[in-house]
């Protein structure tokens, strides 16, 4: 059932030809060719394969040398026969729901109401975005396979298929044949699998390095012998060993590129592995030819070195992808690993408290959460009153009062007193779990920048192959003795290595230089996106502001301030901590031991009251004024209004029903925020604020920053933030800067997400860019660097293409020989390297970062 139409037609035609040939020569005692199936002379040794010609023998040896024996299974698969019947590997386990765990096949509705199956599997063998693109294009060639969605960060693929037309095991076999192995997706073993994949590639790098180093020493000896003289026997031995090392580098560590090229040819989806493989094979074939023609040149050192450097680049890229995946895995680690469960005693004795892993909590269980602890589940409060800090999920800078009957979410922090919660959701079903899934989906649906170098390289290699054939044909008519030499020179000198290096090299240098400035870029796509102006959204709490409460205004005497701090020292509330800190810094009166503060009572949603020096003090919201019917003067009311107008929260201090002090608390702006916003707006970026905090506070902050009121959006839920990001697309790149879980989905959905160090792990996981020093000035540095890097990439493209074009003309006209071509080939790469290193992609300093 699993087949492509062209493969089925080819099989039918081949079977007909083979059957006719068998009938004609059966009487002569011939056997089938091991490669093409046509009649062949019977070999003397029956254990050896038979071949009809040397071409089939060479093809058969090459295919087996690359480990691609499954080619014959694919070719010989009958249109009415499944791949599972031709290849009895372990993929049948994928069809058993029990053996497929922890992956689960889900039933979804497809086009015209068709029932389709969806499943996520781990996949190994991913190296770059070209691999992802190849896999996602493959379903277009397979009946019953609707889509494949690759998540590079988690090394997984989501398959959508029609189980009535094709089995999951058959999809696994097809992916295996194009170089990608799938198995049930288990996030807990993801790190071990990625480490193993990295170690395997590192072994390949070591082998390639061994071949390259020794090949270069042999090349030095041969070049020296050319000028000083060398015995023919020694020269022949060194050439043989050198070619052997080159062949070893291409066929063992270099098989990574060969498999990628072969898979792209089979699926008719070319990417950069194809031109690289053609270049390597051309050098290898020419070198092997040179062994038998002493006057010809060999290029073993060039191909061995090229394989080594290409693999080093692949390994670095693989490590970056693994690190990004581990960061995203931190998203679900924001809830505590254990919880205190209340075990009922059925009315006999007191209820017991047991610490259990959160995964053992089920719906209906009652958990106890103490002050300062993180809430492990979604649920409803059944006992107690307290404040919770929801800034991680919503961005609200002010704690929220909760009581019996109120709902609470996993990942928020209980601030003041014990509460009991009846569990309504755990794990992935919690609010935090849903947000994490939103992040993962947004990251997967984000279309990567289409590999421009791959597209150019695919067309480029087709053009070069065509020109090589034309060169051979034309020179064969002129002088057949040099036709092959000129054709090989063209293939060698026109290898698109510099083209392949142009983009990743410039990005790698920029990323390295930014890392020195403590700006970590985990996706090269971000560099290109940031090079042109668009829309940039900022979260408020902790991003534009400092993320902690501070006293901004105080109207009262020092003694009252000291008393207020002593009372608030009994409370763990963020506003209380701000008052204590302000008092320590702004009063000369020595505070007494707070044991003199007695009868402390927390009034949820209002404030705190306590007794001291035979007086009753109440500190908190202006609600105290109406509760106690406190009269206030015109001056005191004016101070309260002034605090509100400035965007701060007014706090009152009462002593025995008398208003004795007023203070304001707020989350102040970062010192560099005004300058950064101004520079972004002057660079044609449209700046908006996207916050979960109150609309009035957001507008006040926007006014201070010079952001138009219509671009100041407050009271935004994570879903609304995500919608705002999606609506802004289409008018240039969209950038999101944030630091909380409530920003995670928006960070992932944006073209570029920028997280500030010190924020929530979820935001760091979802964002491809991390400002390590939490300084907003890093955004200006990042954007400036992106512009310069993209300009450098364009220059590299122009140089590499122009260089190859000129070199190709020289090779075709016979001006350069294969030896000169081998010398010139790396010069284009060195030119690109020199230009990239010489480009100041990151400025030595930025005023906003000081």
C-alpha cells in the first residue's frame, strides 16, 4: 500500500522486462543480475552475486558500501504488497497500542469528515532545517499520508495519516529508508537520546579529523616531492594511501551527506546535501581515476578536509538544537515535584498529611499549600484565606486575594496563610499545562526561513552537472584526452561549499559575538527576522518595569513609617516587604524588636491590622477608610488622588480610626526603558505594550515611555496576547519581549521571542533569544547586529556565486587544470570566512547597555 506512483510504474515495467528476459535465456542456465535483475552469466562461486555488466557490479558495491541495501526492497516492492511484508524489522511494534506507549494515537476529523489518526513519535537523524523540510514534504508522495510536522527542539514528528490506507509501521519504514528512525515519544528519555545522537556524530567527526589530518601530511609529502624529487614507488604508495584516506572520509563519516542526497533524490526534494555529495563524489571518483593514470591529479586531501569541517558544523548545530529542546522541557517543571495530600480518615481521628509526588494526585484529592509554597494543581479553595501571586501566569503585579470557593492555578504562589485545595486538574490538564502545549504548538507551527542556500544550491548543482556534461562533450570533439580533465576541474572548482557556508558562518560569528555581550541567540532565523523593522511587543511587569514593588511616595512622619514597617515585618506580602525596605533606607529611628507588635490579623483583600503601644494600627487599601468611616482632609484626599494619577497604588496607615499617613507603591520603570523605546521608534519599529496588568497602570507606563495610548494593551490573558501577536503578522516581523509564563505562548508565536534572564523558565524556553544580563539595551544591540549580519550574508552570497561562476568559465575553457581547481576550491570558502570575521557585526559598545 505504501508506495509512490512512479515507483509502482517503474516496478511493473521492470518486472515485465525481467520476465521476458528470463523466458528467452532460461535454457542457457543464466541467473538474475543482483542489481538490475536481467540475465547474467552464472558466477564460478555460487555464493557470490552475479552481475550482467561492470556497471551493475559497481552500483551494487556502492549501494552496499553506503548501507543502502533497502534500495532493493523499495524497488522490488509490488504495487499490491506493503513494505511491512518486504522488511520484517521492529516497526510492527508501532501498530500495537501497548508497545507504542507513551505515544498515543488520537483520532481526528480530516477533510470531508474522514477519520484520521494523529500520533507524535521521537525521530533521530535530524541535523538541520533541511531535514525537517524533507520530512514534511514526503507525505506529498505517499498515498494515505496527510502530513508530517517536525519539532526540532523536541526531536519529534507528528504524523497525520489514514489508518485505513496505510499503517503506522509502514510510515516508520519509509522514514527509516530516507535516513530517519522513529520510535515512541517519551519526553523523559529525550535527553539520553539526544546525548547518544550527539556522541555518535562526534565519533564521525573524530574519524573525519583523523582522515583529514593524515591526508594533509601525505599531501605535503607529495607536493614536496614534486619539487625535490621522489621515487616512483614511494609516490605511488603515498597516492594510494591518500586516496584510501579520502575514500574512508567520504564513505564512512561522509555517508551522512550521501544518505541525505540519496533521500532527496528518491523523494525528488533536493537540499544542500545534494550538491555537497556531488562535490565529494566528484573528487573521490577523480582521485580513484588518478591512481590508474599517474599523470592525473588526485584530490584526497581536499575532500577529507571538507568532510571534517562540514561535520564539525553539523555537530555544533546539533548541540544547539539539543540545548534549545532541554530549555523547552523546563516548561512543565514550574510546578513543584511533590505536594502535601490530605488523607481523609472517614471521620475516625484526624486527617493525615502525606507528601506524595504530584503525578500521584488525582481529581478530587485535597492538597494543603503553606505560605511561600507554589500551588501544584488547579483547584478550588475549600478552606482558608490568603493572597496568591499570579504574575507568572497573568503578568499582574499585584497579589490577588482568595478565599473559600475561589479557583487557583498550578504554578502560582501562595503568599500568606495555609489553604486547602480540592483538585480539579493536574499535569498537562492544568492551566499551566495548557499554556505549555500552546507554546509547543506555536513553536512547531512557526514556519522557519526557507533554506535559501539549499534552493540555490539545488539549482546550482543541476546547472553545474549540465555544464560538466556539455564541457565533456565539447572537449571530446576537440581533444578527447582532456575532456574528462576539464569536466572534473569544473565539478571540483564549482563545488558550492562557500555557498553552503555563507549563511551559517555569518550567523555563527554573530551569535558568538552576541554571546560575549551576554545575548544568547538559539535560532539563526531570528537574525534575519530582526534585520528589518516591524512590530515589537513588550510585556510590562518585569520587562519594562523592575518586577518588584517599591514605595514611590510617603506622606507622614518618620515614627509612623517605623511603626508601619514593624507591623508589615510580620507579613510576607510583596507590598509589606517594600514598606520594610523603604523604612530601613529612609528613617533614622532605630526599629524596636517586632515582638512588641501583637494580635496581628491579615484581612484578605484589605490589609493587615495589629496592636502596638496600646494603639490599634490598620495598614492597607483605601477600603479601610470606608470600613471604619474615617474622615480625611482635603490635603490627604489630594495625596491619594495624586498617587492614583501617577499609576501607583495608594496605601493608608490608620491609628485608632485616624488617618496618619499615606504612601504609594508601584513597580517602577527600568532606568534604561525610556532610551531603548526611543531608539526603537526612531529605527521605524512600531512599539506596543502587551500586559496582563490593569489597563490604567499600563496606560500610565506607556505615557512615560512615549508609546501611543492605542498601543498600550492591558488586562491581556495569555490567549489574548497570542491573538495580538498573530494579528500583527503580515506587516513585517513581529517581536515579543517578555519574562513570564503568561508570555510564553506569545514568545513562541512571534517571529522572534526575546526573554530576559531572571524571568520564568517557560519564557526562557519559548524564546529563541535570551538577554543574559536582563538589560533592555541588549535589544538595541541585537537588532543592530542583525542588520549587519544580514548585510554580510548578502555580500557572502554575491562573492561565492560570482567566484564559482568565474571559476566555472575558466574550467570549461580549459584555463585551469584539476590540480589548480583543487587549490582554488577552498579559496572561496576562505574568502567568505575572512569577510565574515572582518565584518563588525556587533559594535564595541552601546550607550544603553552601560
